[in-house]
């Protein structure tokens, strides 16, 4: 593989060449990601684009990372504007020159020791109709105890269908659907949305063999409560892709129906108490308590059952249902006017057009 980066930022690329795009908030884990990429055996990237998405980053505050010497000649740091990972990835792939493949990595993953070789094999095995190639994500869990709720949540990334922790897309496929939908402001569902739109545009997605490790990063006690913001993104997914998107994306449905019931019971208990109806208030409170206890036990029993874990599960199991309902309602309001996708093009609105196909120059030959 040959190619080079010029002073103007353009990349002269050959078939099978690739650029790597990493959106980052400047976390310390970025250094490990870059060191693993630099040390991986095989043909390296034509360009590495680091999208600095830190709030307030405007180019005056350098990204806090030491770029390995092997990557410095091809690394470009661009400002992401703190608009979230979907927008940051769009900024990155559009700044990556003309490499026919764009590989998205997260800033907290560790590519395997033969990752570059394995990626080259993945790309060489694609057909012209395949617009993307997945990777195998490994999440190491403790061997000496049961995983915590947060560790089990992170382990779910290993079975996520189109996770952009490590995902390769043809530039032509990205261009055919306009890239990521920037309405997804969190690192949640933006990858499934893009893959569904690429499939709708007539491409297929291949399963790759390269391996990337996604360590479990530290998390605070209230992380699981903050993650309920994703319920608003699920509303947008339903508006765009229909009610069957869960099945097509092989995404777990979660417990929103139960959270709605538990939250309604809590609201009913408060309302009945205010109306001086103690019997009804007691019944609603009992329903809330039963639902909350069931939820807490479902999270406690598979875990290590330490004192701190039990306390965290008890507290957050009471807060998660109303938080989930709040974000679901917020999503209903925010995305009430979102237009469904045209199933023939993978885009919203506009005239229908034939699905984009790769040109001869953009094909990866076996």
C-alpha cells in the first residue's frame, strides 16, 4: 500500500488505503489507543484524524496526548466544536483526504497487535457491494469475581452489531447517505442509525476478523442514571426507522415499559396522598416498591454483591425509572417532527435516487 499526506491536507490513496478517525474528549486512554495503533503490524493508515471535541477547545489548548513518532507525519488534529461524537466523526472523515476507507475508532479502545494486517485482510475480502466492515470487540472482565452492573453494561459492546468503537466504512457509502446524523449528540444509537441508512441505500455490511479491546473505564455511582438520556435517542430511532428497528439492529429493548409502570405508580401514590386517599396511595406505593425492588434485585444478583455495589444498585434503581421516562418524554417532544427515512435511499425527504455504488477506483480487489 502506498500513499502520502501533502501540506494541503489531501491524501493520494490507492485501493485498500484507509484513514483512521478518532473523536476524543482528551481522555488519558487516547494515548494507549494511539500507541497500539502505531505498534500494530501491517500497513498503517494514510492519515489519522483526531477530532478534538472537548468543550471550549478552539485550537488554543493543545490536545493532551503524546502522539507516537510513527504516527506524527500522518496525524491531523481538528476542532470538533463539542457537538458530540456523530458530528465529530463527520468532521473527521471529511478531513481525512481521499482514502477510500475510513476506519472509526473510539479513544478508549486498544487495537490488537496485528490490527493493521487484519484490517488489510478484512478490506481485501470485501465485495464492491459491501460498504462497511465490522470488527470483533473484546471487553475484558474480572476473572476473580462477578462483574458489576457497569462492567456488564460495557460487556454488551462485544455483541453490539455495528459499533463504531472499531468500524470501517467506504467513503462512497458515507457520502451516499451524508454520514452520521448529528441529531444524535451522545455516543448512543448514532452507529446503528448510520448502518441502517447505509443498508437502506443498497450497500451490505461485512463481518471482519480484526480484534480490538475495549477496556471497562471507571464510572461513578450515578453513571447508570445519566445513561437514561439514551431513551430520547431511541425515540428518534423509531421516528426515522420505524418500530421494527430494534429487530433489524439486533438491539436489546431495555425496560422502558416497566419504568413507565413504576413511575406511574410513584406519581399515583403522590397524587392520591395529596387528595387524601390513603388506601389508593398505599396501593400505588406498594406497586412502586415492588417494581423498584424487582429491578434492584435483577441488577444485584448477577453482580459481586459487595456492600458498595448493593448500595449503588438500590439508589440508582429508584432513580432510573423516572429518569428514563423523563428522557423518553423529552425525546417525544424534541423529535416530534422528525421525518421518517426514505427506505430506498437511506435519507430523509428529497427526491428518490438510485443507491450509490462504488466506482471501479474505490473497489477493494481480492
